[in-house]
């Protein structure tokens, strides 16, 4: 199961947590993905989309 938005393709980004003492540890920032039922290509299916795409109206939610 991939951690990628099916609409915009947003995925995890990697970097360092930097402490006050300048210690560096690797970390992963994951997108806020939600499983929603949406209209995709004229049919209803379950898609994993980020909250930015839901808020911006790039998907049509099914109630």
C-alpha cells in the first residue's frame, strides 16, 4: 500500500530532525492521506487522497 496521493502524487519527504544541541536524526514527513469514496472516471471507487486535494475540490466526494 503506497503512501501517495492518487490525485496530485504527493508522497513522503525525508530529512533531519535537528535538536537545540545540533544533533541530527533522520525523519520522514508523511502526507495526510484519507480514504474516501469518490467519483473517479464516472464510477464510484475508494481513493486515497491528501487533505489538500479534498479541500481544494479536486475530488468529488460521494455522500
